C-alpha cells in the first residue's frame, strides 16, 4: 500500500517531504521557536518541552534520516512506555532515501 501511494500521488508526496524537511530545519536552527511550538501543540510546560527538545536533538539530522542506533533507542523507549517487551525488526528506510536521488 505504501509504495502504491508513492506512485499514485507523487506531487503530494513531494509537497509533504518538502514541508517535513522545512519543519526539521526549523527545529534544528530555532531551539526556542521549536520549544514554543512544542509547548503550544502538546500543552506542556516550557521546561518539559525544553528537556524533550534537548534529548531528541542529537537524533535529528539535516536530511531527516536516523541512524540505526537512534532508531533502536527511540523504538525501545516507545515499546517500554506501552509495555511491549520484544522489539520488532527496524524498518528499512531505503524507499525514502531513494526519493531524494
């Protein structure tokens, strides 16, 4: 289904990808602005948003990809929060990487 969607509406996929990368660049360059955005959208205190930003910042890259170590760490954190003990295999993001070529 996912690959089919990429072929059906490539313009929408391109627009979504561009908007996502713009948001990522904003997050990388504008710590204070991103913290304000997190505070408003998640309705959390500014200090908590700042801690969340600072803990997530090392995993952010300019092209939107995550290292395998960062993927595993994020997945483990989510699984722990929902009580799942065994992690599924990490997803291969080669489809996204091939779009940029």
